């Protein structure tokens, strides 16, 4: 199927949709409006939540500064505590070539 046939199909579908009744078009606009209002509500909620969390993160950062630790130092301590809890050692590397003996 080429591009011209596809566009003709879309145009025919659009013409069929245009022939719908006034009630169906009003219902479609009503549903679209409700969805838009709902999406705006979700966006507003996420925005307000982010604004409420900013002071919490600033307070945590302030507490870390009081303790004399930077975020990087705390992350290193956390990583060291996690690695010391493990039972085995992990060796990181990169596989350059893998040979199958099949």
C-alpha cells in the first residue's frame, strides 16, 4: 500500500466522521473537555506536590551539611556498607569477545 492510497483511506474515514450527528459531535467535545480538565488537574497536583517537596529536600540537605557530610560522602558510605554486607565479591568488567564451543 503506498502513501496515496493511505491518504485516500484517511480522507474517506474523515468524511464519514464528519457526517455524524450533532449529538455525537457534542458528546465527543464533552469527553475531550473532561479529559483535558482531568489532565490539567493531574498536572496541577504533580506541580503542587513538587513545590511541597522542595522544602523537605532543602531541610535534608541542611541536616547533612550540619553533620559535615556532603551528599557524595554519604553515597560512598552507603555503597561501602552495601558492599560489606554482600557474601561474595563482584568483579566488574567488559566482555570484548565471546566464543561458543558448539
